[in-house]
């Protein structure tokens, strides 16, 4: 067996783009990368080329930088070793940007991506090499009733996660965590409110740029429990079976406090009640404390990143310079 060190380098066009390396495909050979306007698929064995799957790039992008584009048959291949102006860019204007993307856990030809308009698009790479025109759109039509400038921004999808069964998708926007069934395109199965008390303060959050905070979401292996972060170094855990959407709020700190907003939900979902102890690696702490409508909220202490262990009742979350893990001793019924 010959071992090779493969150096994979992605050339950044401009600092205005946020390149995100995303999940690998089930075949363990390819993975996704995404920025605001494009989703590319890479092969681990090829370090200087990638296939363009989604392209929202408009015609005039001179102020955002240049990149090379070579059209080969039905596929678009980027040669990152030779940068030239792009003569084949799309003619449509940019009305939304890509915010997150993930491959289907079972089928390598399916992927989903979220956008700044609150849409989730499911594309099949077998239909077309460039998939931005062939997609199923999941849209919460009820939430698109009364709209304003601030609610449009808050509707932006910050993270999406496929459930293990491949049929459900978990999405997070600024105000809500939503569970979707791929067979239901017009509305989510359930919507969990994260910090509804901040809704009257959207204009102030916009002025302070807090409305642009991008929170991760995660779900358990059995697909029945979900978690996402919020402010004051806290995160919320929800259950799908309990019938309630308030969930349990946990604090990521040396002495964590669990605040339940639904006693009946805890009674029906034992997993939520036993995330009581947090193990942590602690760093510096320095925060400003605010309050809103008698609910404590420290906007400078935000819990953005968290992940659920793929096989164990373990949640890892990062708050400032600290890493915390929360463990529940019960086993999954998966």
C-alpha cells in the first residue's frame, strides 16, 4: 500500500465570501464546500479541481474578485491553479445567498442547502450537472404572511442538518428551530421558538449586528431530540414526542443551571431531564449583561457552535474560550 500526503487547497476569491467546508458524502471520497454563491464538490484524491453543483454568481462580480471557469461537457470544473476572469457567469441578479449545505446521509446524489430567504432546496445531481434550476423548495408559507425588513433578515437559514432516517431535516433561523418532512414542502412538522422575547427588539438587534448571528443546530441519533444555541451562554434542548415546543434551557458554565419552560414536556421526554451535569474545559470569561422584559439575556455571550454525538447522548458546545460537554446516561431507542 502506497501512502500519499494529499494537499487540498481552496483559493479564496475575496474576503467577502465565507467558505464553509461541509459534510463528506457517504462514499467517503467526496465532500462539499460552499460560499455565498456557489456549492462545490471535491474529491479527496484531487487537490486542484472541484465540480460546481450550485452557481448563483451574477454577471457583474468585478468588485468581488475573479475566478476561472472551464465548461467541460455538462459539468463545470474550477481549476484553482489558474485564475482568470469568468466569461460564463450567470445573467440573473443575486437576490439570495447560500448559507448552509449538507449531503443526504444515505443517497450520494441528493443534497440540501439553505438560503438567506429562508428557503431549503433539495437537489438531485442526477437530473443536471448544475442544479440551481432543478430543486424542490421547502418553504414555511405560514411564516411568510406578515413580513418586514427585520423579519426577512431573521428568516435566513443559518444551519441545516439531515436526520439519520434521511426523511427529515432540521433547520435553524435566527428566531426558530424547525423540523421538516421532505414529503411536506409547504410547512415544517413543528417549529420551536428559541428566544421569542427578542422579537420586539429586532430593530435594536439589527443596529448591533446581533441579528446576523448564525447559530448551529443538531439532533440526536434517534431524531427525536434537538438542540441549538442562544444568548447568555445557553442552549435549548427540545423533544418531538412531548407535544410541547418550549423545551429545556441549559447554561454552559462551570455551575450550569437547567431552566425548564415545560414540566409536562420533561415528564414525557426523559432525555431532557438528565442533561444536568456539564463537563467543561474553561477559559476566560468577560461579558456584558443585558436584560429584556425581565428575561436575562447577555448578547455578548452567545453559544454559536454545538454538536450531538452520532451514537451517544452527548452534546458538545463551545462558549467563548470554553468547551462544555453534557451527557445523559439513558440509551437511545434507535
